[in-house]
C-alpha cells in the first residue's frame, strides 16, 4: 500500500504543536492574571473617606501597607472581612491597613457594612476609579501587600483565606 | 431510581456503539448485506436509547427530582416550566446528553434516509458515526454524567439555571440550532471517512454528502445568527458580535463547511478537487471538536463558556485521536482520490472557486490563530495576552470584502471557457450597478472607505446575483411563458442553483448591514432626573419613572422612558437592571426598539438614590437587515435541499444535445438512479462535458 | 507546429481571468487595509488643536493635594472638591503632546477605548461595556488624552497596571508576531499552491490536451451556447 507523505507531514506540523500547547493550557487558569506591578513601586495617591478624612499614600512609607480593594455589595468581601478585622487588630502599629471602595459605593452602604461586620480600617472612596485603575484592579476584592520601602510584594485576587493572609503579612515584616 | 435507569440507558448506548461500530467497519470491508442491515438496526437502537435517556432527563427536570445530580445543579422550584425544560442544555452535563440525542437523530436519519443512493458507503458511514457516538456515550457515562445520584442529603430546592440563560426567549432556540449544526458535521465527516476507506468517490457519495453538508451548515448559520441576536438583546452593550472564543468556535466549522460546499461544485462539474473536498470536510469536523474543547475545557475564558470541567482532557484526547486517524487515513488513501488534472484545464470560473476556497480557509485560519494565540502565548511567554475585536476586524475584514467581491465576480464568469472577450464582457457588465450603489452610498453620506467599498462590491454582486438567478426564468418568459409560470418552472427544475443565488443574496444583504451598522452607530450617555430628557438622532428620551420590582429569583429596577420624535410620543421603552443574589454586578437588560432603518437601544447604567438614572442610548442603522439577510441565507439553504422536478425535464429532454445534458444533470441532482449522470468521479466527468463537447467549436 | 503555437497562446490566455480575480482580491485586501490604517475622520467635525483652559485646570499634581498631609497618621483633612487622587506623570512621565478637547477628544477617546479590554466583562472593549470599571477606564482615558498624553502613553499607562491582557490587539513584538504574520503567511502559501497548480495544468495543456474545451454548459442554456459558438466562429 502506497503511503502518501504530504498528509503525514502537514498533520505533524499542525497537529503536534496544537495538541501539545492545548495540553499545556490546562496548567494555566485563564482567570488568574499575574499583576505586572509586583516588585514595582506602589502608585501613590490621595483619597478621602466618607467622614471627611483623607490619606496620602506616599506619607505611609516606612511601614508596610495592606491595601484592600473591596465593596459593600460584594459577596466574597463579606467572607474575607472577619480575617482582616482580626489581622488589623493583631498587627496594629506595625502594618497600615487601608481599604478602598469603588466609585459606586456610598457612605450609607459602607457604614451599614462595617456596622454589621466590624471595621478593620478606614475605607477611602475611589470616587473616579483612578486609583483602582492605577493598581490594575480586576474583580473585587483584591489585596496588595506593600513593603515598607513602597514596593508591591504580593497581590491576592479574590477573597483572602487565613493562610494566604498570614504568610503574606509575615513576608512583609 | 431515575438516576439508575438513566445510567443504564447511557451504558446501553455505549454498548450499542461499541458493538455497532466494528460491525459496520467489517460490513463495509466485506461488502456484507447482512452486516449493513445489522449496523442500521444498531444505529436506530442507539438513536432510540439516546432519545429515551433525554426524555428521562426532561421528566426528572420537570418533576424536580433533585436526587438526579444534574437536576440538583440546574433545577429550582421557582423557575418557570419552560425554562426548566430547556435547562437540559443550560449546563455542561445536560448539554453533552443533548449532544448525544442530536447525534443519535442524525445517525438514525442517515440510516433511514440514505438506505438507497448511498449503499456502497453506508456501512462505513454509520460505523464512523457510531464511533463518534461511542466517545460521547463514554462522556455521558463517565466524566460528564448527568444521571449521577445526588449525594445525600438530597436538597429540597436547587439554585436554578444560569441567570444569563434565563432572561430571553432566544435562549430556548439558539442552543438547539447550534447543536444541530455542530453535531450534524459528523455526517459529512463520516461520509468522507467512508470515501477514504472505500478509496473512491462516486455519484452516490457526492449527492448525499452535499445534502448532509447543507443541513448542518444551514442550522449553524441560523445558530450563529441567533447567538448574535441573543447577545444583542441580552448583554446590553449594543453589539451582536464580539469575536468571543465561543462565537469563534461556531464560526470556524461554518467557514470550512461553506468552502467544502463550493469545492464540491467543482468536484461535481470537473471531477477535480476530490482530495481537497474530502480534506475540507474532515477539517470541518475536527474544528467542531476543537471548538467544543475550547469552550468546555476552561482553557480559554469566555462569557458563555462553561467553567473548568473534567471533560477537557477527554475532549483533547479525542481530538488528538481523530486527528491521528484522519492523517493516517489520508496518507494511506489519498492517492486513490486524485482526479485527472492533466485532462482538465483551469478556466475562469473554476479559478473563482479556488479563490473562494483560499479566502474562506484564510479567514478560518486567521480566526483560529487569533483564538488560540492567548493559550499559546501563555505557554511560551507566561504572559496573558488578549486577541479581540480590533485584531479580528483588521485581519478578517479585508478577506470578507474580497469574498463579497467574489460573490459578484465568480458567478459572472462563464464555465468552461477563458475566452478573453467573453470574460471581459461578463465582468464589465455589472460595473454600472457597482457605480450606482457607490453613488447611493455617497448620497446617503457615507464617507468611510470600508463602507464605500462594501457598497460598490455589493452593488456589483447584487447585479450578478439577480442576473444569474433569474436567467432561466427570463429565458422561459422570452419563449412566451407567463412570468409567474416561467419563474415557477425555473425554480422547480433547478432549486439548488436558485437556492445558491438566494444564499448569495442573503450574504450581500448581511454584509452591507454589518458594514453600515458597525460604522454609523451613534451613542449618547447621560444622567437623567425624572422628567429630564436625553436627545439622540432626533429622539428625545424622557424619563417618566423608576420602579423596583421584587421577583422570586431576582430584584429588578426598571426605568420607564418615553420616546418623542418631532414633538410626538412614538413609544415607551423600559430598560432594566436585574440584581441576582448570586451575582456581584447587576445584569442589564436592554430595551430595544427595532425599526426598518435603525434600532434604538437603551441600557440602564445605574439608578441613583434620588430616582435619577444613568442611561446609555445607542442608535444603530440597519441591524434588522443583518437578521433578515441571515434568514434569507437559511431559506436559500433550504431551497438547495429541495429535489428538482425530474419528470418535466425528461419530457423535453431529447430535443437538443444541450437539453440532454440538462436532463443528465437534473437527474444527477435528484439523487435517483444515476447510471447516466455524470460530473462525479473518474468515469463520470466526461458525461457532463460530452454533449457540450459535441457542440460546434472551432479549432485552430 | 502552428497548432501547438496556437495552443500555447491560448493556454497563456487561460490563466489571465484567474489572475484578474486574484488581482482584484489582492486590491480589495490592500484597499481595506489602507482604509483601516488611516481612520477616516467623521465629516464635518471641526478639529480643535488649541488647548482648552478648562481642561488644563484638571491637570493638577497630586503632591499639591497631599501637601498638607499630617504625616503622623497619614491622614489629611480636605474640604476642597475636585482634587486629583494621583499623579499619572509619576508613572508614565509628562504628556508628550498638546492638550486636546471637544469632538477630537471624544472621537480619539472612543477609538482608543475600543482597543482596550474591559477587565470584568471578558472580551468586550471598555468602550462598549456598561460596567462601572469600564466606565472609569474610559473616563481615565479621556482625562489623559485631554491633558496631551499620546495614544501610546495612555496604552502604556494601562498596560503598566493590567499587563498586556488589557490590549485587545496584541503587540507586534516577539512571539506576538506569530498572530500577525502566520495568517498572512498562510494566505500567501495558499495563493502559491494555486499558482503552482495553475502552472502544472498549463504545462499539461501544452503537452497535448485541448485546453479550451468547453466542458459543460452554464445553466442548461441553449441560447448562451449558441452565442458562445457564434463568438467562437
């Protein structure tokens, strides 16, 4: 039986890389996107909270910062909230815990949220969304761990769990 | 109880495929009549088993039998019965079960309808289909088992299907259409495998192949269009096509399927392009499997795809196996399919078909590369990249425009001649139509190069399509028949030919509508307090009120907007935001006013505490004509499937040599006993040419 | 001899319509590529180049706002409205172009926003997405363009934070070249294959067969057939 070589050659050239790369694709979760900001200086910003207070991020340098982007309407934020309350109490004086809520959040909603679930730190209002953009926030909640020299050392997308939070905080100190 | 019965049925289907497929291959090899009869029976048995399993699942869904895991996953007591019934395909396991049903129906369809006219190939065809059925039965029995019993305690209520799938009626018909298209591509694949295994292509192969290629292509056309329409009516961003991986996945086999339909025409007429047609059909099937893998495995992310699932590796393994099988089969048998190119010569019309195939395959290749690139780039560079709308538009639009031009140029070229004067005359004749279309576009204010080119090409193509499509009827009318009668006879005699022109007409309409709608969209956004109005394109949109409605499964905020045009109220629209307890972001439900010339599309962006709203209004011209054009394409496809009226042709046949050729071709088209008919296969190709060759023709 | 020459002449004529089709297709490709490469300005849009005073006022460095910070707590009290929360110049440098405003700003914002991917809605450009984050990104885009940042600078600004993921059109560097060049290579390869087939059939035609044999009438049309034979004679 005569064997025609063209289909074998073309099939191998197209098929083998196709199958191999698709198989490699299983190793990546398409929903996990590594932040390009890791190891880079955290963008500094000035934001106000709903009570008339404000923060200048640049002035926090010298102490590590946990920067948490959350929202009052976000379900996973409810889940991670108690962990942050606990950590903020434990690391008081050592680490700044800063919260940022998005454009569409309101004073009432944030107040109601923290009254129910406890307060772990100030919630600054990212009124025009620029700070979330500067940090490359995808879906809430997201947490950035900033070292005392102002570089971002770690980012957690999605709700924190106890182990991740502990490890990240220890790495900061 | 239910779940045991269901699993039993699936195992029976698996068993039937496992037995039927080898029997079929053996019967094909030995040419055994009895083996073929058994294969047909088993194929029918497979279909019946799949039907029963699906009916059983429907019963479980409608009775809210939460002891069946799939029902516990997608069912909910609050969901209306119609939605409950269609949630069969709202999630992964159910959709694979439904896939099994469609595959079963196609297998039974081939076993029954191709009992005659495809005998030499039928055993192999059915055996291949059952082999594919074996894989899907395995999926349903194992990795994606919808009948698995729910681990105790059995819940009293479930979460209900995905909210996105609940809120539009199109979701009821869009997935079945897509499945009928996708799964249907198994039939031509099986026929191509049969041809390779037999090592020949005869008329009893080409005619059934074309029909079974037309059917899924038609369904796929409808399915893709309904998907676009759904995303337009539901997703709230004002567009209908975003080059999302799921959309691309349905688009890929459609492109190669159409390429195969065109190369089959050359195969029929000239006896060439045999291997190429077979390859296109094989690729089409592989692309349906690849597309399903992409959207079901969680390897690419997409709006509509099901999330990470265990069937990914199984699909990849099947794809690899199918690819290997196809490549080996081709390398062993392709030399038997080589036509007789030395005797045939390339002439203009065939050249147009070549270019058509080149362009369609190039579009497919581009879309494929673009869709896969993020997966490849991540493996190689470890970086997430996106390939989206701007890329696809930049790369594919020039190819599509060339295709539009070809719809005009191709049919204008005469068959079987390359005489320069003739070709030039044929190509120059439609130019006034192109100029007229260009003038109309300019007069209407179009200045964008893309739209002007589209209009000019469309005018050209429209002229050629109308001219060619009506030629037979006009000839009859000239002979004194009434116009109506001439048209009727022309349609009945050559429905496939006319169907093709109807499809071309639909394509032209769709192309123009897409170009116009994507270029001339206008958009306004604003915050409106009650009583205030937003103005866009001569409309004043006045907010009359905001209402919040608590529904069983969601909270809905609705804005009532009155539409004024020229000081008169012309209607009301009520865009809404739906807040589902399980969803973070509210889902916008747009409100659309569809018109002949343009659509007004309102999306509610947000509702303030003071009763003011954020409103986005989009006016898009010509959207309706996209849907209309696609419907025309589907209607044309259906027309292609109508068997030609043979008896009438035979009555007139013996008058001239040309008419005899006509009779031969018509009888070929009908798929009846085709002894005399030609155009197909090595022996056949002279038949089509013979009478014409006898026609007076000077030689140098 | 004469016969052979005639055949040769005819054979070369054979491919010319096909060449015409190919040429027309190539022209169409070229024309649309050009049309796309240079975005056509909508008719009747006055192009403003003069910087607008109102827009310039928005370009306020963040340091000014943070100047009165109480460094002990990191908190500042501010009553004044409309302050810039952060200084983009710190991240991408000063604007490389003149400030823009009006219709030009809107059309350029829209064009640029349709090249960036909405981070929460998958696959949609931010220009089309109704989600809050996409709206914020569009307004950030408008803001940067208004202050004179170039398209490239704005894209860089977003890529800095979101990675290449945010670009709906892959860059034309490194491995990404594959996605741009492979389709073109495929098209050229296909065209080459067709051309080769064309040549081989022409050779076959030269070597004896009658190349212009009309082999099948068009649409069962005796009239056309008659015309054809008349033209031939």
